[in-house]
C-alpha cells in the first residue's frame, strides 16, 4: 500500500516512482524482452551499448527505471547518472566519479557496501576454517588476492587500494581506510603522503578513467554479481554545449564506449544512453554532427519497421489501448490507496478520457505522452474522490478532465 502511494505521488509530480515501476509499465513488452536478452549476454561476459530515443515525457526515464529494477533482480550492480552541467560527458573523470558514487545493488547503495559485503563473506569463510584470528586474516588476504586477479589485469592500483583498505580496517586505521575508499571513488583531493601510505600514485584523470571503469567492472564481476549496468539519462544535454570542441569530446567518449564494448575490452558491462529525438537527429549539434559516432549507430536501413536489436531503440508513443491499460492500473492503485470504489466511476468512461487526451494532443500539434495523460488522470481521480457529491455524472468527470488537460498545456 505504501509503495502504491509513493508511485501515485511521484506520477502526480511528473517524476519516475522510486520503485514499483514494473507494476505500471505498459506498452514496452518487446523493449523489455530485448533488454532481458542483452542481460543474458552480459551475464556471459559480453558487453553492449544501447540507445533509447523518445520524445520528452515519452517514458525514457521510466523505462530506465524498469530496466534498473529488472537488473537488481538479476543480481547486477547498477549505476544511473543524468548528464548536466555538473556532470559533463566531455570530462570522463567526472563521469567516472558519478558512476561510482551512484553504484547500487539489490542489497545496498554504495561501493563501500559492495566491498564490505564481499569482505564479510571472506571473513565468514575464514571463520569456518579456523578459530585463530591471525590465521583468519591470512585466509581473507589470500582469498582477496585470488578474487582481485581479474581486477589487477586492468588496474593494479585499483586492486592495491582495496587490499590496503582492508589492511587499514584490520589495524584500526580508519582514516587511511576512508582515504582509500575516497580514492577508489575518484576523489582527487587526497594528500600525496596519504596515497603513498596505501600504496597508490596519482588520481583518476581523463587519461585513465576508462581503465578505472574497466577495473570496477572486473571487480564487480569477480564478486559474483552478474555484471555492471550503467544508465545515462538526458544525454541531449550535450547539444546545449556551445563549443564544438566540447560536444565532439563528449560524442567521442560515447563512440569510444561503443567501440570498446564491441571489441570486447569491456566485459559483463551494459551501457544504456537515453535521449530525445533531437539528440539523435540534429545535424548541427546532435549525434549526426559527429560523423564517427553517427556512422556507428545510425540505421542501416531507412524503414519504419521496428528492429529493437539496432543500436538505437526508438520508443513509440502510446496507442489508445495502452493508455487505457495504464489508466486501469492507476484506477486500481488509487482505489487501494484511498479506499474508494474508483472503478465504478472511471472504468465506463476511460475510452472517452483517452479520446480527449489524443484529440487535444492533435490540436496542439503534439504527441500523446504517458506523462501528461497520467498527471491529468490522477488529478481528476483525486478531485472526484474528495468531492463525491459534486462530480456524480460521467459528463461532469469528462468536463473536468478536459479542463485539466488544457491547464497542463499552459
């Protein structure tokens, strides 16, 4: 019940619910099946890059959340970042930092949690083998070396920092342990003397950020997770960069990721970039402005037929039946949360409500988007439930729905 209320509250604000999106996801069955197919590839050591294209309010961020929930259930580690002025994609060292800072798995929400959960498992194995504390620490260290073998192939420093983190914890040196964690997260404000103490040099830079990301992916995989899923939302922000050099830098990093996945240099890693149609179509500032990336991800065939295995997955607008299904799910949730018979008031006119939304979209030259339909629909449900005596006819409900639709347009 609380989850349903959280979902309703988020949808009313035009936001993606924090959880439970799979319960109200409609019209994306084929897209989700394709993502699950990719997940199986990632589990088997492959890497892939996918692009989601859709209109504003068309469900890109929502689908990313659904993908995230499926990934958690499938034992993936997930990171979701949104491209903004503070996270510019042309500075990949900043992108790396934000990827690490937003790491989540089904049991926790940080790199520290992932490492601690792993260390706890190693300690439990050691305790089963011996009661001697010193020997236990030795067994943990031996197993750490084995688990970090793949990570070390990409970055020896990454592996050393994890080992030194563990050693600092054992010796009670929490300051050094915290610095080691911060360094793994990409913090560049760590004194040289401290870095020397836990055995590393330098910082995460644009030159080595990809190496660190590959090491992170290898580390995640070595701990028994299915792989690493990195979700990048609102990549259309790149179009707003005024300098061509900065835009090209961002597009080249995306091109590099695409190539690295195809060449097998990333393993068990899935990148998903979500952006508006303008991002993929704008000849001056969008993807077509950077030929090296455009040539790799553009459609080889100029056709309207759906092919979800292409690099770019186009999210089509909702059809009438899909909007009806979405409305029915929301009616059921609203009825449970607020304990009223919403279905008896709304089910008989849901066809007409969808028609109003579609007609208004056509009149304003726009497209039907789930976000605007849902916000209006929930606003009307709230009003009816709280004013039962005033809105007691179908005509009254249809009228207020149309009025709210006009308000949303303005």
